[in-house]
């Protein structure tokens, strides 16, 4: 076997492999002899068909089968001998495939880049310093009250924050447009669930009133036939309702799993959860700055196959987050929405892999401690810990997260860290703004109150 390797780019390889004709012919003849043992043809007994006839009837298909197997086997042998590390599957094409001639084929592939890390020495990193105050706890309790509020009809004009039950129909010119109408729709003024200008014009409306609203669809509106166009909506208001907030009493507190409805314990649990989430948000903010610096200092080529794998994974995550269902075809989501961030993730992943491989490890005790930390938000944390520690796949995931934390800590030692005071709300707002899904779209779904005090992120 003869092998030659071309290097069109830093991560692309083009391997030309030649296999002697005798090797192919020998394999084909051996396969045909095996085939002949079981061939049944009219006029011949089983296993007694002349080889010339077997060659004539089956030679072409058998050769194609053998050539395919040989190309796969010789490709693996070639990349092993050449010490190549492919990132994804190769494209294999036979350039010479004729009986009596040496087989020649070309395998084109991308390989993992060779990475020599550049330090992020001198990088400025801002580390938020946040304290959850009693005022923050008060605000969280008020948010929980609003999430558990009842709507009560009122006999007055609508104000910001009220809920209206409305019928509406939209028109472009004099023509109604598809999807622009509904009956008995509950709309909370100030929720920004309708296009700009719609809700504001209903402030001051009252039950029984009919109004005509003039609005303009945003230029980037998802329905291209409506983007940038002026429209009118005919709206009928059936009722105006105001929120009636529950009292923070024993029954309210017990909704969140605090037995006995003790208010002091309730506030302590809320503060504990808020503090944990603030700490996670701080860690994530610092980590993101470090990883951004690492990526900027180490511009490396990224194999397209890895970017596509990451893109596909992000599509599945998006489909799950927005409740599109298991049967949703994620290929309907455009690659362009995810490709840039997917490329960045792959770059950072390749760079971190180099750091992780540099004598970093995580013991079972460290893994257990990390799982215990994660399990604090569950009602029966020990069960969560036992479940994770008995599952090798989950343990591997946690270990990978620990190694990443250690890698980030190593990088952070190279940076200049500046502490910056921030409020709880500022820290969480910054965390949300960095979330990909928040950048892609704005959810129209109202947040539901948690059944138990396991997390307060959704409440804010």
C-alpha cells in the first residue's frame, strides 16, 4: 500500500492511497469462491457452478463490495500510520477502480488542530461582588405573590398591569390578515406580548368599549409579509381585571414547601436560594470573560464537522426550551441562528481540552462534593447524590464540569481581577442577557411560580 498526504490547509488533509491490483484480485477471487459454494443456477448442482459463470454473474457486485471494504480498512490503516486525528467522517472517492489496475482512492478529511496555547496574561476581568439584602428578599416575595395572584374584575378604566379580555381583528388597509384575530383573549397590559403600541393604546379603556388601534409592525417582524407595515386593529374590551395579591400567611408560605408556614424560615430559604443563584451568576460571568479572552488570544481553525455537531445540539436544546415537542424536526431551524456561537463553543472546547489534559484530574470525593452542591436545590439531596454516583455517564459529565472549573481557575490566575459591586438584580440580569435563547427570541409565556422553594431564578 502506498500513501501520500497533502495539506491543503492547517486542518485539512488529502490522502491518496494505492492498493496493488493483486491484493484486490486475491480478495475478489476468494469471495467468489465462497459465493460459488452456495450458488444455485438452473442446470447446475449447488456448489458445482463453473467459476467462469460465477465471475460473469457476480463478479461486478463482489468486486464493488470488496473494494468498499478495502478502502475503509486501508483508510484506517493509513491514518494510524500517519498519526492523523480526524474530526468527523472522511469523503472517500475511488479515482482508479478497474480490474487489473492498482486501486487508487482519495480520502479528504478535517483533523483536530494542533494547539499551542497563548497566555491571557494581563487580561482585565471584572468579578461582581453581590450581597442579597432583605430588600431583595422582599422584592422576591412580592414577585411570588404576583405569580400567585387572582384576577378580579373591576369597574374602572384599565391601567398598566391590568388584564383585559378582548376580541380583536387586524387589517392591512381594508383587508384582514391571517393570524391577526382572536376572541376572548386575555391580555395583561405592560406584558409586551403584542407588537409595540398595541397595549399602550388600551390603557384607559373600559368594559364594553370598542377601539381602533393604529400600529406599525417592526421591520424585523418574523412574518415577512407584515414586517414594517402599518396596520389597524379593531378591539372590543369585554372586561377589565386587576390583580388581587395573596397575603403572606401560613397557607401561602406552605405552597412553597415550608412546613408550618413559618415566615422567618420562608425568608431564610428564599435568601439561601437567591444567594446560591447569585453566586452561580457571578461564577458564570467571570468564566465567560476568561473564556472570551482565551478564545481571543488563541484564534484556531475549527473543523466544520465539529461546528455542525455543536449546531445540531444547540438546535435540540432550543427545541426543548421552547416546548416544540420530541417530534419537531430541528432541521427547520436555520443553521445561521446558531453557527457563530457553535463555532465559538467548539473553539473554546478545543482550547480547554488542552488545559484539561495538562495534569488535571478530579477524584471521586471531588465529584461527590460537586454533586452534593448541585443537589442542594432538591428536596431529597442524598437520593440525587446516590443516583449520580451510581451512574458512570453522569459522573463523567460532572467530572468534565469540574475539570473545566479547574481550567478556568488556572486561566484566572493569569488575569487581573477587579471586584465590582453589583446588586442581585444586576447580576441576574447580566446572566440572562448572555443566554443564547434570550437573544434569539422573546418568550411569550408567563412565568409560573415554583411549587417548592428549589429555585427563584424563574421568579425574577
